[in-house]
C-alpha cells in the first residue's frame, strides 16, 4: 500500500512537471528555441503570485488572473525585444542569450525579494484531501494534475483547431513562405512565447503553493521540465505529460528508498531512458 | 500608353558576396502575362524573390501600382496584391490541404477566389482537403500551391517553375487551367524552363542570362534562333 | 614589366611581436612571487584558473559546437578526486591532480556516449543534468562529508611545502602553468589536422561530412580532452580553496555562468577572446563586486548585449578594426610588390 501510495503521489507530481515542460515544448515546437531561462521564468511567476497575494490579499489561484496576463505580456515583450534577434541557423546566440536572461532574472529576484524561502498561502486547499480506495489524495496535487491534463489538451486543441495554431505550424514549417501568406513571424513567435509563459504562470503558482521557493531554484525546474520533454519524445505534448509522470514516479519511488535519493533517482531514470530510447518513449507521431 | 502595373528599373540583387542580378529592367502592363525564361542560375528565381519581398533590395528599384515595394517585407508586398507560387510548391507539411488554402486567404483581400472557387477549379483538392498536404501527388501539390496563392485574391501572380518535376500530362492539365485563372484580368509573371509552354501562355517574353536581360520580345514573334542565342549566350 | 610575387604565410608582424611580448609577460608572471603581494598572488592564481576554464569551454563551444552548461561536473569531479585520492589513497597532491585528469577523461567517456544523443541546445541541458547527477552523488558520500563537504587535512596541505608562503607560490605557479598549458594545447590542437577539421565542422557541418571528416569522433575526442583538463583545473581550484562541498564544487554560476560570460564578452571562437574576457571579467569583478547581485545583473546584461550587437566579442571588434591575429591560425596571402623595389 505504501508503494502504491508513492506511485500515485508520483503520478500526481508528474502533472506539475508536465506543466514545467509544456511551455518548453511549445516554444521548441514553434521556433526551435530552447529557453535556458525557462525555470527562472517559472520562479518569476511564483514571485509575481507572491506579490499579488500579499498586496491584494487574493487567493493564489485568483492571483492567476493577473499573473497569467502579466507573464504573457513579458513573454511577448522578451520575444520581440530580444529573442527574435537570436533566431537563425546558429545555435549559440539563443542559448547564450537565454542563459544571460536566466542570470538576470535570478539576480533580479534576489535583489527584490532576497534569498529567503517564500511560499504561497492557499489556505485550506493545501491540506484538503480525499480518500480514494484507502489512499489519501491531496486536493492540490489532484487539482494540479487535472490542470496539467487540461492545459495539454488545450494546447493540443489550439495547435490543431485554431487559426493561431495553424499559424504556429505554418511558421514552424517554413518561415519564408509563411511570411508570404502575411504571417509576420516575429509576431507569431511573440504570441507563442506569450502562450508558453501563460502556461509557465500556472506552473509557477502551483509550484509556489506546493513547496517553498527561492530565487535559486529555477535551474532545477528547467531540468525537470527538460527531462519530461525528452522522456516523452520531442514534439509530442501528450508524451510530455507521460514524461512528467515517469519523472514524478521515479522521484517519489527514489525518495521512498532514501529521502536523499529523490531528485537523483529522477535524473537516473532520465539517463536510463536516454540510453535505451534516445528519441524518448513516444517520439513525434503526426497528429 | 497606360502606365505599367509593375516596373523594375536597374534591379541588382546579392546573396552575400555573390551578385545574382546586374541591373534588370522590366515592365508589365495590367492583365499582361509575361514569361521569363533562362538557364539554371540565370537569376529567374532571384527576380521573383525580389518582387515578392522575400529578398530585400534597395529602394526605388521595384514599383508596383506607383508604390515602391523594393524595401517591403514579404507580408507587406502580399497585402498590395502580389502572390507567389514558389518553386517546388513549398506547401506547409504540418497543415492539411484545406488549411494550406485557408492560410493563403488569411491576408484578407476581397475578390472572387475562395475555397469554393478554388475547389471548382481543382476538384481533386476538395476530395483530398482533409488530408495532410504531404499525401498529395506532385501535380496535386502544385494545384494546392496555385490555389493557395489564388486565395489571396492577387492582382499580380508570380509562378516559379510550375512544371518542374511534374509528368507531361500533369503539366498539360495545369497549363490548361491557367487561362481560367489569368484570363480574368489578373497580371502574371511566369518563370519557366519549358520554353514552348512559356511562349504559349504569355504575351511577351524576357530571357535572362547570368543576371542580365538578354532578350525581350513578343511571345508570338520571337524566333527560336534568337531564343537559343539569348539562352546560351553563343553567337 | 612589373612582377608581383604572392606568398602564403601564417605568421604576421603582429603575431611575432605578440610572441616576444608574450614571452616577456610570461617571465614577469613567473617571477610574480618576488614582486606581488599575497592577495595579488591569490587573485592572479584564480585568474589563471578561470582563463584555463574559459579556453577549454571556448574550444568546445566556439570550435566544436558543443555548448555545455555542465562543465562544473568536471570542475567538481576534479576537486573531489584531489580530496579522495590524497585522503584515502594517500597519494601526494601533485600525483592526485594528474590522476584527477585521467579519471575525468574516464568518466567523460560513458557520459559523452549518453549525452551525445541529444542535439544542439538539448545537449546543453543534458550536460547540466550530468553535473547535477555528479553533485547529488558526491553529496551521498559520507566519507567526503556528504552534503556539507570537508576540508583538506593539515597533513596533506603540509606535504605540499612546509611554509605557508612556499605553498602559496607553488599554488600560484601551478595555476599559471595549467593556464599556459591549456592555451598552448588549444592553440597547437587548432593548428593540427584535427583542429582544422574542427574549424571546418564549425563553418559547415554538411560540407565537412561530405569531405569525409568524422564529425562524431572529432567532437567526442574534444569532449574527452576538455573533460580531462577541466578536471585538472578543478583539482587546482580546490587545492587553492582547501575546502570542498557539493554546492561549491558543482556550482553552475561559478564554473559555467562566469566562464560563458568571459568567453562571450572576450570573443567566442578565437584563442585571444578568453584571455581578453578573463581580464575584463576580473577588472569588472574587482571594481563592482561590492554591488553583489547588481554586479551579476550587469554581467548578464553585458553578455546579452555583446551576443546581440557584437557576437564576436571584444576581440572580434579589435580584430576587424586592426586586422590582428596574435595566435596565427589562418593563412593569409600577401603581395610582394616588386615595383617598389625596382
């Protein structure tokens, strides 16, 4: 029963990791950009949530109404102001510029919020749980997982059934021809980053409610998201969810053996999968 | 004599250090169909890329409807009513046939071309509309690429090597459909390797050779000897 | 009739002057213990170790196209090997440092086999995962102090040299030595056949492949060699610090972020870049370090601006302005105008 519990908790934790990963996956899919600052943006969202909840006294989930548009606006601005200039055949500029962004966000947060660990207070939601077949499942992890599924479904739907998604795919396929069709790629990329950071806002708030956070933890969140993407297979959003679940389960099972092994066993699971299935478990299948 | 709808004066184009066009002069009247022929590397595609805004040239070299379009981005050129059927079709592989057409119409110009009229022109596309564009045969892809350009309701349409890599019977089908497209007052520039096809649908013809215009004339009077001289540059 | 004679040369006037100046500077630096104070000596030692790290990272990212954000894996590994080999195997520190490099190369082989499956930017994050695995693993080793780390025992420290100043001189010379060794090794490697192949790969991977250059093998060798030397530098860093902990040893900020900024600001893909970058980095650090986090903010901002506006860095600006190359890699065709002589 204890092992089953660890399995279920790990699965639910995987929902959070899938949320870390979804934005990463989206922008890679549209513009082949890997954003090293992604984890720091998640932490930035958590801090924005902290500011909103403490100054306005709002519940963190209500704060999302402000943090999501704010993150989307930041995403659009950063993409148009900085990242668009880095895109091209050369791999180095986007990598190094997002690395620089990561350091800037991290130290900016340190400057504003100090290094003290913080947490978002979600009141009764944090401790509420439901009993399912002898297991006690936290309402928050359940909610997080549900949101993750909804987000992945929503992104998938946006991608394949809306004009925006059509534009994303067209620009991703062939930027020059898309431009001929009146699609301004720099604008489309801005929209993609805005959408990705709106998802990141969700991830950041849910992270902040679940655990304490400080400015230095961005790198770790980037790595979890990245591992979920690679385990699931590049370019497959549902695969990303599966990747998040596998990572979450590996971590909770590892922690069950020895608390010090939680993060390490997630990394090891990732490296094992990379060794056996270099393209991930569910490589891109045409939708 | 009325003003030309498109006029190009002294157009030069470069790819980095390599110069592809050395001062091209060209003019096109409203409703005229103009063919551009020439060997590989003569600069035909570069010329179309320059007109469509995919390549940027200096200002003042390309004028469309009294508007300097030489420095415009491709999306801005498209909005003025110029559409390109690119070499090698270049459909969007992640999009279905119908999505490819819809995205062509996204620019929002009014006119008689819409999904219905494109499907009427190429009924096979209607049958295949839900399939990925990659599942089409080469000829069907060319039809979809033409349909995609028409969806923008252009006043000037540029065709780049529409017969390249297609079977003769398919080429015939596509050329048979052309009068139904450009007979409606639309102007067109057709870049073509197949000289007789090019001459059969056009009013005038330009031949390019190593980035320069080596011949221009009326398609029905130009002689084969003149063409081969202009084409290969041998006296 | 005038005759023009062309000749091909690698050398240039500037390069010869640079070589002579370099030799003079090197002698002055070797003599530093006799003219520099204790604090300056320590600072310069640190500078040389950063120069070595930056040159190595530049070789990988600027020439081999292997952008790693996980080189702290080998810095930390080298440091821990120094501690483990001296404390448990009783090896003298000098031998332990060399052996740390060998072991670094050994551990880099399976690592490379794994992460070379990731392409481009994903490779970068993959290297970070590996560094995290190293950090978390060493934190589990209780005999090395676990998560809180340990100090190098006094006996081992004393075995280096009996007096404190002699130890400091030795540590300084080792740092200077490894910096010279790394810069020279990178220079000689890039002049070699394999090095030329690497430049060909950087300039055009497809063309290089069609010329029969085994891209994978060349990159693999660069990764292994870089890992070995980075481990040696790591051992020297912690020989200087005398204390190691997982967070310090595998710090992404200290051993990768700073190194990347040095290379980007100095000029990526040039040998001179890391040298200039290291000097700029230390100048900035010594003047702005009191500002704390603001200093890092500024550093990140400068790196982004350089990457966007001057992607070849400060050295790139100097080079295009004055057509200089202090470490002659490329050949140039010069014209000998006989007309003047006649």
